[in-house]
C-alpha cells in the first residue's frame, strides 16, 4: 500500500488539469483491479494500443480474472510487484512453448506472433517499472520472447551493444554497454551517406521491446531506427540519480552511430532525429539542447521538464491518468526509496531543465507534441519549453490526454519524414 504523501507547502501554479489534481477520485481505475482492467486497459488490449502492442485480449482476460481473485479486487496487489507479476507467467510461458513448437515446424509467422504475444504479457507483468525479483525476471523473459519473434520481423531486429564511452563511475554509471535495438530498411540507402536515423528514446514503462508499430512506420518512410532506454529503466547503465548521466549516455550513442563499428549498417550520422516518448520526452527536451550539434531535429511527445517536479504535482500523480501509482514508479526510476524521499530531496532543483539552465541553451529544431489534458506530465511544461530559445514547432491536441493520441502519431511521422527523409 502506498503511504500518504505530504507535499511541501509552496503553492504551485494552477495547472490546466487542476480539477484532476484536486480530486483523488477523478479516475475510477485506481479503485480496484477489476476497474483497472474494465475501464482503463481492456479497450487498449482489444485495439492493440499502448501498452498492449502485439497483445491479445484473450491472453489477458484470464490473467486479470485471476488477479481479481488473488487480491480480492484490492489495488494493494499493484504495490506488491511480485504478487502482481506471478499471475502472468503461466500464460506467457505457454505461448513461448507454442511458439517453439511452431518454429520447429517452420511455421515462422505463427511462431513470431506467439512469441510477440508472450512478450506483451511479460511487459505488463513488469509494469510499470522493474523493481523486484519477479519483475526483473519478466523483463529478462520478455526480452527473450521478443527477440525470438523479432528476428522474423521484416526487416529483422538487430541487438547492438553500444560502448558506454563517456561513462563516469564516480557519478554512479555502471560498467556496462548501452544495449539497443536497431532495424534498418531493406534495400539500398537513399544516398551514399547511408540511412537517416530515428533515435528512439523510450519511456518509463515501455522499453525497446515495446514500440514495434512505431518502428515500422519510420522504417516504411525510409529511416533506420535505433532504440535505447532512459536512465533508471530497462537496461540503461546510466546513473538514475545523476541529472547529467543522460548526457554521457547519449554522447556515447552518437559516437557509436558515427563509428566504424556502426558502418556495416550504413547509418548517416549527419541525419539523426531523436524521437522521445512520455518520460522519454524529458530526455528529448534535454538532448535537443545539450546535443543540438548531433541532431537535425528532435521530437518530445508528452514530455515534462520543470513542473513535473513540483511537490504538489508529484503528490497528485498516484490518483490521476496513469494506470498505476506513477509517483512511486518515478521515485524508483530517479533512484529514491519512496515518494516522500523523492519530494523531500527537492527534485526540481536537481532535475528541472529550466532551473539547471538547459532550456537557455540553443536547441536543434524541436517538435513538441502532447494532449492538453495530460495529467501525467503537466501541459505547462510543454508551453515552458516552447517559450524558450529558438522558435519551436508545437502541436497541442485539445481534448486529448497524455502524448496526444489519437492524432499525435500521424503528425510525428510526417514531421520526421519531411525533416530527414524528404517524404511528403
């Protein structure tokens, strides 16, 4: 059970979604496990949208039925990651077994789909962040299932280990490479310089295994896609509690794109655009300024930068739009033991791109996309970035929630294609 959260008394600006901030009962899905499934997630699963890409509703219906029974429909199970995760494993393991059988019969399309269905189950099993033994197992098993299926995608998925050349052990970076997934279009690149690159920056809960349809759209437009996780999530070796660790991680990634090791993939290091989603949008805002010279452009979709660290906002995050306890997950992601510890540490002074002067740097071309009704990261943060420095491209979709869908994806695909591929 989440402990009560005490916010600092400093009054925040009134947020556009202040009514949701003030009303702890704004979203019914926080009241029970059955409500989470029926009012928040089942539709997403039926339609194959975040976070259920490649998932099948028939795979999840019984899992949630069992979760309701095991928990007496009490949301406390969502704060016990091992008790929550274990209900997903039998169904996922059966799908992997069936995938192995299909693969042994050379039924490769069938095997691919079964493996990817299993990966979707493991994804939700470790949701919203890897923070326990079973959620770690779900992440490892989910990667294995995804990789078994993704080798049969067209074009196939390629795992790459990027040297963490700018690692700083004294600041908490791990002595490990930066794992990435790379997919490169079939055929010949559009120029002798190679394929333009979409550097896909993942979010809090959706990692490099989880964005296949988005990768497919960029590939179809003629760009290679390289996907990596952000500090404190997935397999990123960058120190989660150090505000400058992403600079070291992404400097290493850009160096690799331009290196001889990547030359076999024929990537054009002069035509790289970053696409960052949700919590990744914070890092998209950051590298658009810190690495402007390495990018032709960046997209920050649903990102925060400053007010996301307001104590009053953090104190309300567990009862708003996000399906789980978001403040708890973010506290873990940034390296804190509890939400109260996160608030007491003053994260705005440490991580705010405004207070740390990042937004005063010259940026590359930047597209800011979100829904005006976002109650995961306040829309005020998108407006703040838009008001600083060079003129930005901004699309805020009214009557849309976090990340701006439906509608945002088509805007992003067109903007990126026009920018680095030249496809109208």
